[in-house]
C-alpha cells in the first residue's frame, strides 16, 4: 500500500482511537464536580475511573481473539457502537451507580478499539514502516489527551452546558469513525471455521474481575487483611488457574499460552504491565491534585497538563520517524524507561507548594519517557511473532498494560484516600479544630464551600498524598526498565501482516506432511519430485533448491519469498 492509501485507511482508526482517548480524558477535570454533584465518595471517584479500565482490561483478550477469527473492520465498528451507547447512558445518569455501569459499557468498546486499532495497523503496515505511523497515532493520542481535559474543563465551567456534555461530545466522533472505517478500510475477510473458547473467556474475565474488585474495594469498604480479601483473592486465583488449564487444552485459546515461549513477547508483556502501573496510576490523580491541592479551575487544570502531553507528543513522533529511518528500536525503549522512571521520581517530591515551573519539568520528563516506550513495546512484539499470532500478541500486551493500570489506579486510589484522611486528621488536630464524626469524611470536598482554615488543611493533605502516589509508582517503572534491558533487538520486517499471513497460509497449503517411511526431509516434499534433473540439493536442515534453482527455507515454497517464521 502507498502512503496515501495507508493514511486513508488510518483515518477511521485515528477517529476511533481519538474517541477511546476522549472517553477517559474528557472527564478527568470534570470528575471532582461530577462526584460532588452526585454526592458520591472518594471510592466512587476511583470506581468511575476503574470501572472503565476494568471492563477494557477484561475484554481486550477476547477482542484480540475475535480479530483473528472475524472481519476486523466490523469489530471496530461494533466497538464504536458500544462506545456510543455507553456515552449516552453516562450523559443521562442521575446517580453514581448508573454512571459506573455506563463506564463499563464504554470500557468494553474501548477494549475493542485499543486492541483492534493496533492489530489492523500491523496487518496493513510492515514493521519497518510502522514507526512513523505509530508516531502519528502518538500525535492523535496527545491531541486527544490535551483536548479532552480542556474540553471537559470548559464544559464544566459553562453553566448552560455542564458535565453531562463531557459524555455527549464523543458521540459525533464515534459516528464519524464508523462511517470513515466503512469507506476507507479495506480488509479481506478470511473464511475459516470459528471455534471460540467461551469457557476460557469467561474464566479469564471472571478471574481478572475478582482480583480487580478486591484491589478497588480493599482499604475502603473493608480492610486489606479481612475475610472479604481472602474470598476475593482465592476466587480470582482459582478462576485464573482454571483458565490456564482450559486454555492449555483449547483448540482456539483466547490467550495462546505458547506465545509466552517467545522471549520478546514475554519481556514486552512484563514491561507493559509495569508501564501501565506507572503511567495510569501516576497520571489519573493529577487532575484532582491540580484542582484540590492547587485550587485551580477545571479549565486551568487541563492547561496545566500540557507539559506532560507535549513531551509525549514530541517523543513518540520523533522516535517513530527515527526508528522507521534507521530500523533501530531498542535504544528508544531503554531511554524511554530511564526517563519515565526519573520523571516519576521527580514527581514524588511535589506537594501543595510546588512551583508550576518545576512541576512542568517533572511532567515533561514523564511524558517523554512514556512516548518513547509505550507504542514501541507493541512494535517489538509484533515484529517477532508469526502473522497468525499478531492479534493474540497485540491483545496480550494491551491486556497486561491495562491490567497494570487498573490495579495501580485501584490500589493507589485506596492509598490516596487513607493518606488524605490521615493528613487531614493530623492537620485538624494541629489547628485545634474540633473533630466530629470520626475525624473525616470519605467524600471528595467541594473546595468552593470550605472556609479558609479548612481549605488550607485539605490542600496540604492532597498535595502530600499525591506525592506519595508517585513515590509508590516509581519502583514499578524501574522494574519495567529491567525488563526492557533484556529484550533482544531484531531487524524490523519489511512485509506487512497481510503479506506475512498470505505466505504462512500458502506454506500450510503447499507443503504436505512427509509420508511414513519416506527419507525426504520435512519441507522438501512436493519440490524434489518436480525438480529439474541435475538440480543441486543444498545441505542443511530444511534447505533445498526450488523449481527455479532458488534456495528456500523450511517453508518449502519454490519461487516465493521466504516465510517470516
């Protein structure tokens, strides 16, 4: 495909990704106001974020498997349709329970968009050319992340609109994405027998949800050391253990376990998990810090995140272009992990009195690291797996990144609530303010209604607690760096996923199994019997001369390009 054809095909993908990003970012600055209007608690604040991440995390492997079995364009359109439904329900929510349910629906759609967009990109773009297009996606990610909080802040601050339009505004983009995908994305429909491992899918989703519900509620609704913890952890472990057993025997497993025999896939998966913890957990509470600890409006809070997004935009775009030009990618993974770890460490020093200049530098460091690291981990894995495992490999990375983000957000949300409560109790005691009702409330405070002495105590409490969150996230980023260091750099392939899949399918059809008792080496059957007289057979495992005297590998396809496997 030419660059123009690729860009046309990517237009719908970019619209879909923009919608998925907007779903999370547009409500970031609106959440304090939403939670206050609905009379919800700090744990509800965390659940509104976590519910979408949980649904997205649990369904990504299923979407990735469906992508290997069904038409990927149709699945993308279905994902966008689910997003539209979830957005409409969220916009009309009258209580926090309905809002959380709507976020689950949005999360299912976002799971499809997260997995499928990268799978389709790998199908139509060779890894060697993928870097610069991944940079374009990084730019879309940055624009969506920048525009989302700004749009959300403006909508919340505009009296005749309000926070409900934070959900309605994504609907036109989703509908436009459905239309663009229909017109621009042309993918072949592979007719094959479909056998979906529904038992494995159920066990994976149920097991992951049990553990994520535990991490979300522990520390708020019940103690970490309690019978509820024992029940949920045991249930999650048993369900996931059963899932491993079922997946190891399924004809079409949701997550093929043998994919982890690939060293690159295993290490990039591990790194993605730690990046998810550091990135999601580190950034999801920044907006709350801006508005509560620094006392900024939702609109200003959106503007204050620009250094983080600017660093991500520049680093992802520049690194993608250089990788496409040189074919070298590991150095950018290592550099990104180092810079992201440093950025998180710097952010751990913030409090309510941190100057915005320093805060901007710290956020830029983190953004630069994430930009170099996140998308290129996917590129490394996609480059090192057979084409028929592209969907599984991509969805596994997305799954573990989202899993890390969901666990990190849940656990650190509980840590934040407890740390804020502790600091507020301490501040009230030092100020001589009478403590009633147990000393504190779990509700997110409305800063506009607090008297000045109480306002100062709340600002200090949230400032200290947010710095502690980044301190906890920093070691996970360092573990991601260690995983990246052990990834072996391999040359980027120059054929697209569809071309590689065609070669693999041709190899499977052309090469019959060796006959019993035959002394012909595997991979040479069907070639030697038609070989021209006098043709020389090359020595070595799986090597032979094709019909035109061309040496080919173990695929045994004469006159065609060598199979990437």
